[in-house]
């Protein structure tokens, strides 16, 4: 995998913690959590955006 560029340390932490939480590291989940993680607002509201069940 190529090096991923993150907007901030919070973005990076969010990205890896969400992948760990879902237990899924496929490209779709990576893309979703990368995009959602860019903004502080979407990071705070991830529970409303993504169904973790």
C-alpha cells in the first residue's frame, strides 16, 4: 500500500481506530473512513453516518 497522507494527527487516529473497530480493512471501508475523518464535524458524528452493527 502507498503512504497515506492525513490532514492531521486526529484524522490519522480516527482512520485507524475506525478500521480496527469495524474489523474490516478493505478498500471501501478505508476510503469511507478516510473521507469521513477529514472533517472534525463528521468525525464527531460518525455514529449518525455509519451503522456499526
